C-alpha cells in the first residue's frame, strides 16, 4: 500500500512548467506585436521606443480614425455634390415645364 502520490507531484510540476513557458511565449508574441505597431506609427523611433502599451493602442486608434475620415470625407463630399446637382436638375426641369416642385398643396384643417 505505499505512496502512489509521487506521480501527481511530477505531473503538477510539469504542468506548471508548461504553463510558465506558454505564458512567456504569449508575452513575447504580445511584445512583438506592439513593437510592430510602434514601427508602423508615423512617429520617430526616439518617440516610439518610450511608448507604453496603452499609448501605442491610443495612437494606433487615432491614426486609424484619422485615415478613415480622410477616406470617408471626400466620398461624402462627392455624394453630397451629386445629390445637390440632382435636386437642382429636378428643380430646373420643373421650372421649365411650368410645374411646381412636386410639393403637395396643404389642405385646410377640418374643424
């Protein structure tokens, strides 16, 4: 009947060791990813070397938002110009044919 508990201690020790190695690998991958993000930011290396992780995230999001809006705003301006010219065309055609702008006449409220 003697001790069969020795195997559990070895298994537990091995599990802890594997867990520590996996955690190191995750931290290394995370650090590499943040370093890649820092390199992609349009900042001098002297600045990016001193950034902490939350700052890298904040700057990356700001950069992405800025570029998103720089792409979206011209598209919105083009769409607005198109809609404006379309409305102007309809109004001009309505004036030329003697018609109104297609508005309905108000009917007096019934009492």
